[in-house]
C-alpha cells in the first residue's frame, strides 16, 4: 500500500527546481557580497574556541563582571534566530564588538562606560551563536565533546586573565590593563572579520542581504511560544533556570564569602580560582566525552546536577578552609552540566533552528545572571551575613558564623533549588535514533489522519525533534505501533 507524501514535502519538492533555476544569479550575488565570509580554512571548533577565549580574556583582565539580565533574555533568541537565517559570522562580529565596546570607555568616560555596558547586555549572547556555529561544523556524536572544549576554553580565559590583570594593575597601573584589554578585544574582532569562515551552508542563507525573508524564519517569539506548548523545550528551560540561578548567585558572592567568613586571603582565593578552573577544563574535555559515551546525554546532565547539589550543600555546611577546597573539586565536576545540556538541545533541534534553540538557553542564563545575585544578597541579608568591601581580615560581624550549623544559608538554599532542577530533568526524554525514526513514521500516518479542527498553533513544527512523539503516537492504531522510546 503506497502512502502519499505530506503536503509540506510536496511543497518543498516543488520549490527546489525554482531554487536551482537561477544558479548563476545566486553565485553572482554570493561572490559579490560574501567574500568576507570565507575566512581561513574550513569552519571548525577551533575558530569558535578562539573567539570565546579572546572575548572573555579581555573582560577577565579587568576583573569586572558583565551586566546581563533581562536584555539578554529577550535578545538571545532573536539574535540566535537571525543567525539561522543570515549566518553566524555577522552576529559573532556584532555580539563581540558591542560586548567589548565599553572596555576603552572605562578610562575615557565613566558615565559613557556605565551607559554602554547596560546597552551591551543586549549583545552579551555570544555563546548562543558560538554553540550554533559548533553545531554547524560537527556531527551529532562529536558535538558534546566540542561543546566541552568551548566551555573549557571559557574556563581557561577566566583562570588566566584575572591573575594577569591584577599583576599588570599592581605593577603598571589600571590604564595599562584597560589598554591591554582593548587590544585583546580588537584582536578578537579582527580574528572574526579575517580568519573565521561562515559555518552556515550557503544553501540555507538568502541570496543577498537585501533579499526578502519570511519573518517566520527569524521570529524569536514564535519559538518562545513553543516553550509553553513543547514539553521537551519546557522541561529543558526549567532545568536550566533552576540550575543556573544558584550558580549565578554563587558567582556574585562566593569569593567575598571566602574572605570574610572563611578567612581566605588574596593568595588563597587566586589559588582556589586556578584549581577550580584547571579541574573544570579537565572535566569538560576528558571526563565529559567519556561520560557522554558511557552514560548518555541525559544521564550526564543528571550527574552534573548531582555534583552541583553536593557542591552547594558542602559550601553551605562548610566552616573550615579544607571543606571549601574539597567542595571546589566537586564544583569542577559540576561544570559538565551546561555543555551537556547544550549538546542535548543541539542534537534534538533542527539544523535551521540551532541558533534560536541555543539562544533560548543563553537567554535564560542571562536572566539568571540578573536574578541570582539579588536572590543570594536577600538571603544573606535575612540571615544577617554582611558581605561588604574586600578587607584583609575577617568581618567581625561574621566571625560567629564559622561555628554555626549552617554558615552559608544561601548555598544550602541553592542546593535545594538544584534538587528541583534534578527532579525536572528526570522527565526530559533522551534523544535516540529510534525516536527520530518513530517520528518520521508517525508523521506519515499522522498526516493521513489530520482533521481540519487542528489549530494553527499545532501546525507549527516543534522546536525539538522528539517533542511531538507523544502526541503523534496517539494517532497510531493498536496493531501498527513503531519502535518504543
């Protein structure tokens, strides 16, 4: 018995001759306007790693946190969606340029610096474009390892640059540090402009920048609407939010906590950062690939969340220096969570939706960067823990906390939030080739049984591939079920 192809496949097949009817026009337009997209060599993970390293190395020299939050939450899906249409390189260039633009303003005009750093939060979404770039140039089986290398490169920049920036500042003054950071940022921009080749295939990009494109191709809000309608997207977004919220709060207060409550000095804090950073690099390169092969993608995410819970609980109950060092080792292992989640999202997203899929995840992390510090600050305030400016000695108001049952209440509270994230992640379906086959088979049968009553929202293709499996399985007859998930 033959089955007629779905209408959308017929439309795609009918449109292909039109696309191929004008090869000369497309080739001419690409040659005229896309020479700068070529770069050096073929697009690779190394290009992405260098871009990330230079961008965050420049900011790390200044030891100044970047202000992100609601702006990046709104802009990340949009920028990611547009990169799915126009290509990755233009938006890599734009995000890095505007993110690093406030750096020289630190010495030129403090007023303009704070004004521009607030605006640059819109473009602090380089990770979403970088991870989409990596997805373009890697196969599914090697993508998690590639994401681990990119995340490890980010960790390496944060390990090395603060120490270098502190040394230059102490020896030569802050002006030299700003100058070096500006030069590194310009080097990153030049590297993208000259050396980074475009990764999005030419057939997926419009003929020219003036070509008409459908807003549906680049509408981030259509994808955001799917968060509530697509169970897989919703579960992943909740997992990311609940796991990164305490992590963002921890970054904003932990080193002040080490100094004023535990009694760490500047040398110990620098050594702590170096240890955690180096171990994170090892965890995200060597251990991540081994865990992904042996445990699978979802179980690796769960393992990373388990390490994060243990780390935060240890921070919360720890009152001695050795406890902090031990918990820092566990924190390094918890760093596998984000690249594992990004790989899970990438493997389940369509090739033309990698940017918007990673943009949603990056946007949620940006929102957590704004909410996490406020949450931790409020909990410290409720428990009368005063974290003020760094000083050489313990804060006298916080000395009794060393003998308390729970010296760090916000960290224990964060562990409880990560526990909720772990419980949510248990329900995320594991991607497999069998599920993709099932979806393909069910799509054919489902197209034959579609009724006119289905709403327009249900006609939108899900953001992730396996999100509609449960719905489509209801169309199957009892005797014709395909492979189970």
